[in-house]
C-alpha cells in the first residue's frame, strides 16, 4: 500500500487541476503582486536604502555646487551634527544645528570646492541600521576637494518631509600630489651583482642611521607610534621610532597576565595590514605584542628598542630639534630631526595615590580599587584569584567583586 502513495498524490493533483482551471484573467499578475506584498518591511527598507542615500548625496552636492549653503543646511535635521576632520575646515571640528553648518560651509566652500560625491562600489552599500536606539540609513560615501580625496559617513532619518541628515562625518583621506607610495609599486630590483647589497642589507643600514638623522622621531612604539610611522614611511618621510622597552611589543607583553584588549578587534586595526580574520574579538596582550613585531618587519619600519628620550629642544633659527637619546648600554646619540612626535601610552606610568587610611605595607590585608571600569574589575578579580581580599568603590552604583576570605 505504501508504494501507491506517490501515484495517488500525482492523481490528486491532476484531478484538482481539472476541477480548478486557470480561468481568471490576469491570475499570474495578481500572484506576482501578492508575492511582492509579502516582502516584509525590513526587506523593502533595505532595497530602497541605496536609492535614498544616493538621492540625498546628489541634493547635497547640488547645493554645494551652487554655493547655496542654506539649501545644504536644510538637508539636515534642525539639530543635525556635522563632524569634519580636515576635509573642509583643516581641523577637527563639530558643527551642531543648521545655523552652524551653514556658517561653516559659507567660510569653506570657495577654497575647498567639494565635488564628485558618490557611493563606492567596493564598500558596504547603504543600509538601514540602529544607532543609539535610532533607526537610520547609514551610507558610506567618497568625494573630492581641491586638496585631495575624502570619505564620509552619513546617517539619514525621516521627518514629515522626507529623509534628512542626523549625523555626517567628512574626512580628508589623502592630499593630492602626496599619495602614499604603495599605490604606485616601484620597478622590480633587477640587480644581478651577487656581491652587492641585498634587501636585508639595505634595510639594516637604513635602520642604523650611521650616516644621517631621521626627518621625524616618533617617541613610543605602541599602536599610535607604529601607525604614524607606517603612514610617514609610505609618504617617503624618514621616521625613526624609539621606545624604552627592550623588545617591540613589550609595552603590552609586560602587563598583567590575564590582560586582553578592552576594545573589539574591528576598531584596533593598524594601517595597511588589518588583523587576520582568525583573531579573537578581544586580542590577548601577548598576541598583540607579537603582531607588533611582525608589523614592524612587514612594513619595514625603523625601530630602536631600549632607547629613551633624555632631552630635547627646538631651535627656531634652524627649524629643527636637538634630541638626546639614551641607550640601555649607557651610550647617547644626539639627533637633529625636523619633527618630534610624542606617542606615549596614557597608562605608561603607574600612579600610586596617597589616600587617608591607605596602608603602605607591601602585603596589605585588604586592597581597595577605586572606580568601576573594566580594568579595575580585572585587577580586583586578579587579586581575589591570588587570595588577596579586594574591594571596589565608586561614586555611582555598579556591580561588585566579592572579596575572598583571608
């Protein structure tokens, strides 16, 4: 009997088709309309997002091209925000409200000449997102100015008359005529003299600085120091990183045992070489330290470990610095760079406050951690794991770390 089931099913379908012929004109079209109507609201919003974003950008560019700063400002909500990073203002500045936006555009449009606002095809397309509890179309865009190439992000939210800009950020990405070196690959080295210097020899010689001083000295070899040195290197500017630690990455490697980055991996990338997709969301300190070493080698950066900035002063007459560097072997080197960039970590030096009731004993019976940040929580947990009772205090309500028994 089981073998007859497929045959019975086919027969039933045939009978139904005979009893219910397609006699209604336009039935196929009606079915297509029903299918379209079944598309949920979210899908329709995502489908329309690129069109809406491009329409807003076109209106914005049109207003800028005609120097109509009031029309441009009207494309923002009354309390809209514009954050500019060098692209229009040559500084980092935030404009709040239509009046401030119009005033800044009036001052900057003539010299900036912004144009060619478009959505890059290789970037994430405009989409509906939720930011700070607000639904908005988020669009990444690119543009040009009289000085170079720019990029931005705009978030559009609806009001009674359509979509207006809630927030926008504009950033100058690159100066025209000063493009980064990696965009134009050099001619291959065709040297066939096997007795000549090879790539490794030339890099070691450049890092030694036996016959010259760098144009820029970068003090501190953490994320900021490596990033600025990598950017300068790609612009053909000779930069030397100096760091007092004995090994690249020790500024993380020597911190407490359980430390991981508090920010997610997506916001900690270094220029040109993003972290591999295999990296965890919160990178362990030692993994990051090892990556720093690899980064310096891959980017061919010049880095002196075990080196401290002992003294430095700027000579107004020669327009250069006189910098004294101290090495761990006791030697000193005086250099005269044109620029000095200080990038020490914000938590590079421990702070030991003296508070009423504090115990200066090396082995106190109770340790108090003030504040309620993630770092303090980790410190308290670490102390508890070592059988040291710890308490956390804060001016506001927060979670607690339970003390262990002494």
